[in-house]
C-alpha cells in the first residue's frame, strides 16, 4: 500500500498545501491504492511535504512523486500530449509552482497570519503561538529571498491576478487544460486554485480567482471527476 505523508487536512482542504493536494490528485488519477497520512514535516527527508512512502522507499517532492509513479507503475500523466503541449504545460507548471505559489503564501502568512492558528492545532496549546511566530519568521524570510516579498502589497496581488488571467485565457472553454482529458497540469491547476478559493482566508488573489468562472468550473469538474 502506498502511503502519502502529508499535512493534516485544514481549512476544508485535504491538505493545506497545494503540493500536498497535487500529490493526492496525481495518486487519484493513477488509480493506485493509497492512504493519505498526516505526518510531521520535520521528519521529511527534505524537510518538506508531501512525501510518498512505497515500502521502505521515501520519495519527496510532488514532481518526483509524479516521475516515480510514471517509472515504477507505468502511469502516464501526459498521455496523448504533443511536444508543444508538453512545453506549454511545463511553462505553466513553473509559473504556478515557482511564482503563483509564493503569492498564495504571502496571502496567508503575511496578510492573514491571524487566521492561521488551525495549522498549529495539533500542538500543545502553549506552544502554538511560539511555533506560529517561528514558522512565520522563516516564511517571511523565504519570501524576501525569493524576491516577491520585497514588493508592495498591491503589486504582489497585481502579479498574482495576471497569472490567474493567463491560466483562465489558456483554459478558455475547454473541459481540461489540454482538452477533454485531465493530465498532470490539471492536477496542479486544481490544487493551487482550490487552495486559493476554499479556505476562509480573504485575499485580493481569492477575489481575482472568483472572477474567472472557467477556473472555478475546472476546479469543480476536477474535484467531481477525479478527487471524489
Ligand atoms: N517542490 C516541492 C514543494 C513542497 C513544499 O514547498 N512544501 C511546503 C508546504 S507548501 C513545506 O513542506 N514546507 C515546510 C517547510 O518549509 O518547513 C513539491 O513539489 O512537493
């Protein structure tokens, strides 16, 4: 049985992490049996979750999990895609995971830090504010190092909105990103949109996402056809 080591479900999400949801989505798409287990991020091989456990083997990182499932279980998450579509998918994946992600993180940790207590609910009560302050300090530092955290709030959300606009424009009226069937990029799009729209965390990024009816329909479709 495959075990997915993940964060504890929070904010109405199966994982508060978009990468954690992406990994669940890929496993659902694979049709393989698996269990999603809340796990301690400090025990993860790279200090991050999700991690896939297959027997004694630990596979960190959602993209490495994808490659592992493809190589080991002969799952094809990009079946039928042309070289051009693969290139487009790759570019959108980078935009989402390497840039939009940090704007989502800003929306939670900088703009709405007071709403994040549920993330620490499993800790002893006296430790919760201490750990929250420590994690917030580390995340704020990583936003500064990444670069996005150096900009003003309006500009950060303006960039986030332009990413959402690009995703909405490319998706247009298609059922999934490249047509009728869901591929790996749909798992990624779903995971990151779900993390913006589902938690009760108000941000201009959420307002922008709610304007794109096709992104909302995509999330709903992916949820009902793949996740449930
Ligand atoms: N590239 C990794 C990113 C995973 C990641 O950034 N996970 C974050 C949560 S969204 C994490 O575990 N952070 C814990 C930490 O940095 O201490 C993937 O695709 O899985």
